[in-house]
C-alpha cells in the first residue's frame, strides 16, 4: 500500500478522525478536572460541617479558625486554601447546602457546552451543578447571589460559556439573570423553539451603557462612537459570544448603499446580529428598516452553517403595546430593548468643581 497516496486521497477522512480523537481526549480531560474539583469541594464541605458543628457545640469563635489555619499551614505548607477567611467560606458552604452535598452529573452535551439547559423543579432546588464550577466561582455565588434559581442559572451559564471568576462577578453586577429574555420580541413566531429560547437568553432588557455620559446634547452617532470607543465594556454588557464586525457596516442592495449602525456575529449561536441604535422613544417604523437589514445580511453575508440573522433595536424608551404591534407579522427575528446611559453631573454642580487646570496647578505647587 502506498502511504503517500493514502494520505492524499483520504486527507478529509483523516482530518475528521483527528478531530474525533482530540474531542474524546478533551472530554476525558474535562471529566478528570470535574472529578478532582468535586473531591476538593466535598472535602471543603466536610471541613465546613466539622467546624460549624464544633462552634455550635462548644461556642468557639474566630480564635478556633485562626489557630486551625496556622496549624494546617504548618502541617501542609504546600497546600493552599486553609486561611481563616477560607475556613469561614467552608462553613458557609456547609450552611448553604446543609442537606448532604449532591454530586449531580450533567449530561455529556452540557459538559461540552450545549445551550440546552433545563431548570430544576421545586424538589430539585438543591441539586445544583456545584462541583462543575471552581471553588472561587462557588464563593462568588454564595456571597453575591442569594436567590437559588438565579444561582442555578449563573452556574449553568458559567459552565456553558467557560466564564472566569471575574466575568461571573461582572455578569452578576449587570444582572444578566434578571435581564435575560425580558425584551419585546417575535422569536417564538420566527425561530424554532430551541433557537428562540437560546436567543432570548442571549439578549436582555435594558442594556446599561454606564461608560457613556453626555453633559450636553448628543446624537445617535455620538452613542455609536462612544460604544465603539469603549468596545471592551460594550462587549461585556452584550454578553458572552459577541464578536464585533463593524460600525456603519456597508452593504449594497440593488446598487444602493446602506449602512448598518453596528454589526456583530455571535460565535456560540452562529448567526449575525444587526443592532440599530435610536435616541428617544421607540417608533414602529424603525422595525421595517431593521427587517430590511436582516434580510440583506442573510443574502449578502450569511454562509452555509450560519443561522438566520437576528435584529436588535436599542432605543431609550419603548411602549410595550406599540412594540408588540410593530413586531406582529414581521418574518425576521427581531428584539426591542431599551438602553440607559451613565448619569452625568448636573450643570449647577459641574460649575462648582475645579477645572483640570486648577487641579494641575495645585499638584505643581
């Protein structure tokens, strides 16, 4: 058998085989990480239980934790995680999940990053994927998210999207859970059920652009430019998966030029997202233009493997009834959200503050 000819003739088959083998190795690595993480978390839960029970029985306080922390550091100098503060977190970990810590096994599709997640029933409220996220993630959720349904949602999103601890903190600050799925939309009528659910979870209402403050009159163009200037913060506010394609993105239809305010591609849902920014109140005629842009992107930019383009209209205020009327009968998937800008200082207060020149003069002195 000629090996060289085999390589050339079967290069596609080999590439697919290599892809499958690498996928299986990656899955084994993830399972090993989850297993080790689960064992550590189980240990923390057990230690938290021992400490809490001893404090309850003997009425010992922080002195116990401080002494224990010192002795454990001396005994295990290379092992981190036994600070006094972390011991307190272990106790809280036990209190938060004081029914025996459940090691729930997620389906393989969810470990791999599928968006298809099912909410727990009332009887499952404590069956959370605790061991599939790190200790640092668990501490953040214990400290910052008290509602168990919201905590479950953040856990799943952190697993799906490989959120770092810092990203999780930012998502909680921006209330991703409260905002997801709240916008006016026609996704149930224009998308398959699973896709509609995924897109609604991807978008939110309102968006908060607190990086932008305008003390005087401003235009839609000013907001556009400001968001592009602060593109990293803008992407954080949009959420995981958005890739910026361009501002005033040029497309041609029947030899006429058109310019999309902001164009994105969502790497997880494999679809373009057309965003139109409008200052002031929502107007029904905005939907027609956005519908036109979505159709143009589908015909000019969408490739095989891409899903249908969705449109997102951002305006400062919207009447829900008018929004629903405007979306009725529209064939392209479109959502309508409000956006908020950062609060600028009132004019009378600004006039009392020192200028940059005054501050520099004082520093020089």
